[in-house]
């Protein structure tokens, strides 16, 4: 699987999560959902960092990476 295909999986997963959240069955799994989202955000941040490291242009995503990691940390702390 290449990065474009993998990004489509992430997009589809986010759409499924949004759809499921519109009719939550219970809040019992919310802690696990937050943990899974936090892990996904950390991995997305790492992927952005890796993509930027592979190109010779100015690193534009450094702030994005930091923001994603902060959101992930907040999800884990609550």
C-alpha cells in the first residue's frame, strides 16, 4: 500500500467514526475511542514529519505535527 492509498483508509475511517458518533450507543467505549484517536493522530503527525523530511522545501508541517501531538496528548489526559 502506498501513502495515497493509506491516506484514503484514514479518510474513510474518519468518515465512519463521524457517522457512528452521530448515533452513539453508549459512552462506555468513549475512553477507548479517545485513546485510538490519540494514537492515530500521533501516527499522522509522524507521517507528516516523514513526508517533509523527504522533500527539499521548507518544512511547513512542523507546526501541524506539534498541534496534532498536543491534541493527542489532551485526548489521553482526559
